[in-house]
């Protein structure tokens, strides 16, 4: 079982300091009654196949603070899938670039319980390729977790595309697949999957600069990736709120939805 | 003289019967013989002696004769004059008004006066009772049964005649047989029948509501249909106006088109806005000349229940606490959830996003907290600060919420966070008046320390905090739940509020533990304060421990039920066992009394007042050990009945009040027909060889001159008790004694 202490903005650099300074007013402006209840991210780590991109997720939390009313703690916690502490962090991510170590039975059971009782998992294929061993192993893992429910491509009117921004095409560092897939549970999708390396678009180097270029559309694409990442977090918090009748009617009235 | 001496008449043709048992006579005879022998043997013989014994023997013979119990029996027949019998219809159809505005029963007295003197009068309806009817309120008309009862009562007697005074609206089967079956067996009559029709033919109008239907119950805020059947007779009108009211308040009016038979149906669509039992009454106007004004209206009790609780969740900032509450509310099929989450505030405007990129809508706070507010059962402020949106008209909109709770009986919840309670600046606003905690904390308004909330004594009994049924297990269940992450501070519980969960260490100005969960009743409504934003731990962390999320779900389900005033969650609950009754059925009213902690109150005095069309009726009882008492009363009057219960505890203090309603909806078949059935009466008379007399006609009743009854007489003269017996016995004994004395014996 891998476990490491919570990491907040690993690597103190000029860029990190700058980013942190920009975010400071938002971080200080408010907070939950207890900081432990503030929104943070758990990064699931397996012994093989996963990668850790704390800077990507920390950036996402700062972007969330800057752009939305959500009170977040820029905190990324790395946990193994069978770590009971996972249930202190209802939003989790799993990013990888190689075939994943198969889940143990205990890890599978915990992940199923996690997703059944309100947890949210975003899986990110960081290879940026059309086919990858990671993708194959993710599909095998999902089949093990949900034998009767397959990963399916989300419809374009899915709530995740309206959770905060209106998103017409989900992209990451690359724009090969331009879709999200998910596993449904009731009216929710507690597990979403991107194959366009979303965390790659968010990741930063130690000096605060973007770690990887976005292709083919550069910074415009990165902007869209950031919007998608914020939507993912918002969807993890508000679920299908955007499907509520009042919102749909209002957006239609304003001509922002077809 | 002789009859006197013998104790009665001992005429010819009679027979003598000894009534004493033979063995008694034998024993008495033996005794007398022995006595005579003993009296005669010791004395010398002589003529005097013979005479003395002879008279003594005669006296003994008289005594023996009396002991034998002789009775002289004379039997024979005689014929008495025939009797005349009248049957008067006492059913409610006799109340129908005639053209002159008087009930048709007023014609009965004149008809009875024309019958032979000494006529024996019976009232019939659903039975036969001797005497002239005092009231005409029998719920049935069974003329065949009445005639059969008379035949049985006067069996073997030729009556001088039988008169029937009726409007002919028979419902016991005789009318059907007489009019529909040529070979029907009709009642055997003991004398010639004269049928007097009561009530004039024709010229009568009547409009009636014959039925009201609503399908039993209705759902709150869901339209349902009430159908009203009407019938009009004796009128050329092709339509009739029908008015529907609920508890006396108008609901709507329709004009019903009538078919060729004068029947029609009005359909009202009603949307109930409150839960409970309501009395709907459909009525048609009573016009001059309406034969039966009482059937122009009909009531029906409709029970309105919630199919779904309508909840407004307003959240100032998406959070895990908001996420899990929404998941609960959204997945509960009994909840109709409308959520508004503030996703961006003015402080987030500088992030560089164009508004066209955003999937955000305006927060319609004015509409929500004014015109739309009343459609919700429960409003939840979850970490919501009103000031960025309606600081200018805060008093008006927040005042609406306070009125919504106090006056409309709705519910409000405030949940903690950095924008709630004092941090949301609610102190001094109308909201503070409906919060179960006191605001106005100086200094830090939050304590971020994790803690395990403690179940209070009140919380151990309150329905909101019942995670499991057994009290010890419930306390253990709360103690085993995950810790909360921090607390919104307060100045303690408001007056009259109940603290269900408290902080284990932090205390307020009154030195009492600070509330974590508190509830209160404000006017007709209720509110709850949960002073933290980490109740989601009770769901997710518990699931992580393998215990599922039942504690969280149960807590919020309990809270929702209590907050919306589920009838079962009131201190005093009254319920009739049905909504609608037929006349004569038993209405069973059950009252449950519980104290503020929802413990059953035994020996509580329960005063019940039932207001109905027939006036006010009062019932009284005391609750048993389970805090409930059931009282009954008969459903005797057609129409709406409102039940009010006041429960008093042992000290006499009022525990609470409750109300319900029921309706007695019997359609009165006696009033379905208003025209006299002259065809039936005429045919009945014809087929029984009788005489039919139409209303207003004058005709003497048929009488049988040979009528009479043979009476069998039997006269018994008890000779053993005749005065002659003691006279003869005394005479013979005296002569015997005199002879004895003359002969010188002693």
C-alpha cells in the first residue's frame, strides 16, 4: 500500500510562489467550518502504471478557487486504492501511462464502495496515443469494478459539459479522442475517463511554466482543458445539478443551449 | 246467591276437574278415616253418638272434597266485531314538499280522520310500529313487509278493512313484483284493501346532487378530479349550475348539461395546496318549489397526502456537504428537489472568463423568495450568505421566509459553513426569529476543531435523532459516528428550542454545551439548525468503514418528516378510521398524545368536539399506557363533520390540539324519487280486489260487513275456594259438637 503525506504545491519555485500569491486572496477569503471538509483531491497510486502529477491537480484547485465560489484546499493526497483514508476525499484522480497493476480484491471492493456511496473518480490516460496499454488495463479494471456496466461515451448534453463552463469538445494536452467516457450509476457517472491527457495540459514545471505543450491548438487548447478540468470538479460536487429543469430552461431561453 | 256460594257460575255444559294429585287425596282420606275411628271407638254407643259421628263424618267429607281441588270448567266460542287497520308510510319520501310548500305527510291526518272509529294505526318504513308516525324519517319503505306483518299479527281474524296511506315509493320489492310480475305472489290480506295515495301527481320539480366522487384521496399540488352527478326532474331546464366549495370556500362553478332523463355530470379539477382532510361540498341552487331542498348538496371528505416533499436547496458554495445532501435528496423518490448553487460570486469575476463561456444562470432570488416560495415544503439554506444578492430588500425576502414558516406552517433549515449563521449576518434579520439558536456571537464565529457530537436527553427521544429504535443502541450509534470537522458557534439555544446534539466541550454564555443540532417550532412551522458543514462524514466515512450510509439517510429522512409536520410527528394526532361514512356506521376516532420528547402521555384527558349538520357532539376520554384512546360515535347526519381534539396532561395543562374531518355521504334513496307512484298503488289495489283513492279524492274505505273474530271463552270456577266449603264444614262440625255436648260428653 502506497501512502504519502498530503502534498501542497510540491516544489517551492518562483512560479509556484507567484501562483500561490495570486491564489492567496481566494484561499483566505473563506473556508469550510473545518479545513478537513474543504474540497481537495486524492491521487490514487498503484505500484505500476500510474504517475503522480500533484502540480496539475494543485493548479486545478487554484483555478477552481479563482474562477468559482468553491472553497478548496490546494491539497493533493496520494493514496493507494485500498487505503481507508480514501473516504476522507470524495474526489479522486488516477493518471497513468502504462499498464496498471491489477487491483487486489480489497482494493476493488473499496473502490466499488467508494464510487457507490458518493465518491468520484477521474481517470486520465496521459500517453496521448490512440491506443495504449494503460487504456487496455483501465478497461479491464472497470470491467472488474462494474461487471454489468461498461464504459460508454458521454452524450454531448451531459452535465459535465455544463457544470460550470459550456464545453463543446473535451480536450487535454492532445485532442485525439475529444470525448469523455464514463460508467453510469443511476443518473450519475461517478467514474469518468479521458484519453487526451488532461492532467498533461494542467501540469507545470518546477519553475511554474507549463510542463507540456498542447497539440495541435496550443494555448487555446490548454484553456479549454482547464475549463474541462474545472467542470470535472464541479460535476464531482454538483453531479447532475445542471440537468435540473430550471437551469435547462433558463439556458434555452438565453440561447446558450440548443 | 248460589253463584256466590259456589265461587262463580257453574252453568250447564261444564265439567268437573279435580286439580289435586290423587296420592295427596288418598293420604288425606286415610288420615280422616283414622281420625274418625279414633274419635268413635272409646265412647259408648247410642243414638246421640251415631248422630255426632255422622255430622263429624260429613264435616270431614267437606274437608276432603276441598282438598281434592274441584274446579268447574265451562268452555265455548263467541264472535266479536271486526277491526279496521291502517298502515301509514313513515319514510323520508313523505317529507317531499307539495306544490303548496307543505310536506306531503301533512295529508295523512285528514285521511286517518275519515277511517272508521277505533282504527288501529301502524307506521311502516323499514319495520312496523304501532301508532301514528310522529316523524317521517324512516330510511326505507317496505310496504310488502308491513302487509305481511299485519297478516301475521291478525292471523285468523277477518278484518273489517286495511287502509294503506303512502306515496307508493316502495323499495322493499313489492312495487317491482306488482308492476313487473303478472303472476307475482302478493301478500295475503285479512280484509279489503283501500289504498290512499299521499301526494299529488305531477307539478313537482326537484334538482338533486346524487353523487360526488374523488377517488378516495389526492396528492398535494397534483390536480385531481371531483365528479358531481346531478339529476333534475319536473323541470324543462336543460342545464343546472353546480358549485363546489372546500371547507366553505368556493373552489369553482360549472354549468352541467342535462340529458333526456335529466341527468348530468360536472367535472372539477382541483389542485390541493395543503395536506390533510378536507370537506368538499357540491351544491345546486335551491329554487322556489324544489321538492327536496335537502338533496341539493352533497359532501365528500378527501384526504390530501404528499406524494413528494418539495424542497428548495440554496447553497452558497458547492462543497462535499452540499454534494451528499443533494445526493440524498435527489435519490429519494419522495422528494421533489429544486437546487440553486451559487457557482460564482462577484469575487470570482476577475478570472478572465467571458460570460458566454459559462453555463451559469442568474440566481432568481426575488422570485424564489416571494412568489415561488409558497410552493415549497422545506427551504434549506446551506452555507448561504444572502447579502451579495438581496442586501437591499433583505427584510422583505427574509421576512417572507419567516412568514412562510410561522404562518404557512412550512419548514426551514440552516446548515453551517463560512457563510452561515453569524457569518452570513443573519443576526437581527427575520431569519433569526425562526432559528433555534441565538446569533450575535462576538469574535470568532467558528471553531475548526474536530469533535464527536453528543446526543442530548431530548435527542435520545426526538424522532429526528432516532437512528435505531432501541434507545441504548441509538445512543451507541451516535457515539460511533465519524467526527465532525468544526462548529459554527452560537450563543446557545433559542428559547423554546430543543438541542438534540451538543458539543462535548465548548460551552455558551449560559455555560451549557453549545448546540450542534437544534430544532424549534415557530408559529405553525418548524426549523432546524445544523451548525457545521461536515455531516457528509456520517455518510461517506461510515461507508468507508463498511457500515453503509444508513445513519445519514435515516437522519435526514427523520429530519424531513419532522420538519414538514408529518401528521405522525405531531404531539397530538387525531384520525377517524375512514374519510367517508354511510349513515348508521360507527365512526371511530383515535387520538394519540405525546409530549415534546415524543414519549406517550398516559392518562391524558382528551376532549373531542364534533361539529356536524346535526349540531355539536362532545366526547371525552383518557389515554391508556400507549398514549392513545379510541372513542366512537354513530354517523347519524348526512354532511360534513369537523373534529377538534384538545388534550390535557395530568396537570391540566394543554398538551396540544389536533383536527380532522369526515363526511357522512349517504345518498338518500328515499329522496331519489319525488313523484308518488300512483301506478303502483292503483295496480296493487286492483290486483288485491281493493280500492284505490287518488290524492285529493274523497271515498269511504272498503269494509267487510262479515268481518269479525271468533273468540274462544273458558271459565273456571274454583269450587275448593268457594264460600260454601267453609260454611258446610263449620255447620257440620258445630252440629256434631252440639250433639256431643247435649249427650253429656266432653
